[in-house]
C-alpha cells in the first residue's frame, strides 16, 4: 500500500493529520515588530532563530515565525493563533511589564518559554538577558573613571527590561553616593533615530552628561552622529557604552565599548527548555526555568574621555 501511494505521489494531508493526532509538531515564535526590532534589531533575531531551529529539528519540530503588526494587541494576536491551533508550544519575545500573553498561556497550560521577564512574578519559564549585570558593569566602569553625570537611554516603561535597567542604574548611583537626576534618563524606542534624538536632548541640558549608556542595539549609531553635529567626539569629549556588538555599530569610530553574547547558544537553550516542557506534557505547568543569560563586556575605545 505504501509503495502504491508513493508511486502515485500521495502525501498525507497535514491538516487532517493534525486533527487526528492532536498536535502540529510546530513551535511558534511570536515577534513584535514594534518592540523587538527597536530594542534588539534584526541581526539579533536572525542569529537567535538559527539556534532555536537547530535545537528543535532533532526533536522533529518545525519553527514558524509569527509577526504581530505594529500597534497590534499581543494578547489578541496570540488568542487568534491559539484558537487556530497554530503551534504546540510558544516562544515569546518583547515581554512587557504587564504582559497578558504570559498569564493567558499559563492559565491554559500551553507550553511556552519567554525570552524576557515581566512584572508578574509567576511560575513560568523564562530566559532573559542579564540586564542587571550589563548595567552594573557599565556603571562601575564609568563611575570608576570619575563620571558623575551619566545619561541613560532605555526603552519605554511599558517594556519590562526598562524597569530592570533603570532600577540597576539608580542602585549603582546610590552605591556611589549619588542621587539620580531624572533629566538624565531618556525613555524611547532606543533605535538609531531615537539614539540621535535622545543624545541631542541630553546634551542640551544645562548640565549635560559626561557619559552615555545606551540600552538599544543601534542607538549608538544615532548618538555618534548627534555628538559630532555639536562638535563633541565620542571617546574623547564624552564616554559612550552601548548594549550589544550589533553589526550596524561595528563601523563606528572609535570602536564601541559594548557587550556580546552567544546568540546561537541562547537559541539552543530556549528550544531545549521548551522541548523539555512539551515532553513532560501533563506536568508542564509545574516545571519552570528562570535564568539570566550572561553578556561579556568588550572594552574598546568609546568609554574613554569625557571627564
């Protein structure tokens, strides 16, 4: 029978097969164009997704990328795909401080892992970048060099990592005996355009910063441009530290001091955690991993000067 079917070019109908066995063998990765592209940039996700896919293929699972439109409600988007039975499990990014997607999947006991935390301290699996470590190390470096007015460019308050970044920034200043000046904290898209606008805004203060900590991957590109437009040279007249070694920043001169991480390994870890949850099935809601993913600082030239 199988030989005859093969000779006739027959292949099983995937929709019918899904209905019969009750699973799709598909993992959905939900990306939000509004938040993910601004904070991390496209190269981040290209490298990350390669690792995720590699971690799924050995388990017979396919990866589908689902893009929520800018301004689209994430919970509504996810509910629609849950109703369709699009995937057996989910990977979520662009986590918000108040993120209804997390509670939705948790309450329905649908397997998922979040790339990022939320303000809800719940029993769910997440792997997040170690923003605490990044800010602490950057602030230690700048404070040790004598900087007392450090400008911070961070995502909007709706994004969870913005709360983490600002809290760690305040903590570092307090440990140094310094009060946080709210005028030095800029919340925005943290992309190239916002990096430029934020830098102009901060440098126009009566007491401008002597250093900048930019928590958006492409923000340094705009910051360098803004600084040079007012006659300030990065790494000489003002210190600059970026978030990650994004390809768009690699052409900057002086070389950008920033952080790096193994995105392929992070993708493999996300996939491995989700596969473990799916494998446990009925007990999936009781198995959680909550982990901060380390980043390593790349000491270059841009963090010098400014004091």
